[in-house]
C-alpha cells in the first residue's frame, strides 16, 4: 500500500473509486428517464464518459482529480440508448432555449410517420424533457420531468413545447434530457414496445453552477 513502485496504481484506484461514486449518483438520479430504455451498456458508457470528465480536472493532481472539477459539458450529446439514438429516432427540427430559470424544447408540428423511426406494433409515442441535478459533495440530487400525452402516430402533431424549470434543480451540476418513448395503445391501456429497445433519449445540455 505504500511501496513507491505502486504509486501510479494507487492514484488510478482513487480516481476510479471517485468516478464510480459519481456515476452511481448520476445514474440513480436519472433512473426515471432511462427505466424504459433498453441499453445494457449504459452503465459502462457512463463510467467511460465520466472518467473523461474527471481527467479534465485542471485543479487537482493526478490521483486526486474529481468529477465535480472537470469539464462537465463533456456529457452534452451523450446518447442514453446505444441501440436507438435520439438523433436517429426523432428526425424533426428541435428548438432549444436555455435561460437562468428554464430549459425549454420547442418542436414544430410534424407528421410522426415521416419524422420518427417507428418500431413495429407502435400506435402512439410520447416525448419528454427532463432535468437532473446532483451535488457530488453532499450526495444530494433532484429530478424533474415534463412529458407530453401519448400522441397518435397517425395524426400531425401540434407544436410541442416542453419546459423544465430550474427552480427545483438546486444542486451544482445539472443535465437536461430529451427523449421519445413508443407505445401500443389497446382499449385505453398503454403497453411498452419491445421492452424499450426503440425508445431513445440523450443529454442535450450539461451545465454547472
């Protein structure tokens, strides 16, 4: 444990443990957004991307670098389902507005069959915008989601506006997610399609205070 020959190993272990702890906190926070997404590699990909964030810490020495001090924006663009990317599933124009108080999505009306990659058996879809914040020092976390109703795939949508207020996302590190979920509606009951294999979501923005 103290042999100078293994100093680098001890540094790697400390940073690995720091990273795993940070990944667990973030993954637990966004669980409501990914619970209907089928991606067995998500944890591994989060570990890899968060390690990139940790290694971008310019304040601390090797072995003591922290996720919270790294370039948090490196999480922006991360797809949460490797089997169905948001960019490949939702093909329409997406307007994004970010202010000190809100994060908002605006999507013009569109024909779902033309602008969505629709899995077999689906009759409806739902979009959701979500925000999550974490405090890596205290372990605190917050989550807020704003979904649409279940929308029929056969009808042109109205303009879709989804807003996530930052008022309750009070922790230091925030991410904002846009996702699409496909459904089969039978006699007013919702059923998942293929266990979420075709549902998609991505982190569109990562910021910290």
